[in-house]
């Protein structure tokens, strides 16, 4: 559904059943906001399966066992202008409808012991720290 939203599990079901194609095969033109792809002739990459997990320990276990995971997080207005440091929702920030699917590539903690997720967003390298963010773990509002 493009920028109108979508469902991660539906996408994963397609990846399991039909496969996904590489960016090389998917010719996206940002100026025209169009994508050209001959799905029938492109090499497809299928996933064997996926699981849905919850909670900090479940997410960490899945990353440790199988690598990066996809999560959908709520988006607040200050997240749009995030540049560096550990992101925590600022007081009084408005929440957008829906959420943003991001790739969680790991976790760490800062020098003060504050834990955060390492996430990669799809908004390009000009957002965050070259497309990467540190998002505080266990925020009440996330």
C-alpha cells in the first residue's frame, strides 16, 4: 500500500509464498513515484517462515538466533527530525496515526547504562545517523 500503510505479516506471507525481488530488479523512479518490475523474469528470494514475538527478551532472542527483525513502532512528530543520541518521545509530542515498520538490527546501552534498540529506517541516510537510530528500550509511550 506504499505510503498509505500496509501490513507486515501480509508482506511476509507474500515473501513466503511468491518471494521478493532485489532492488536491482525493482526500478524505482522517485520523480515519477513509479516502480517498474517484470516480476516474472526477476530472481525471487523466498523466506521459509516467520514468527511473531513480543517483549524485550523475545525480540532479543529472535535477533540473536536469526538476525535483524521487523517491528512496527508508533511515530511521534519529534521522530521525524531525529538526528543523533538515544531517541525518547519528547513530552507533549503528537502521535501520528498508524506506525512505521523498521528493521531492528541489535541493541546496546550508552555510558549511563540506558538501553536502546539499534534500528534502521527506510527514510534514507539523511535521517538519523545515516539512516540508523538508537531508540530507548521500554519507553512507556512506545
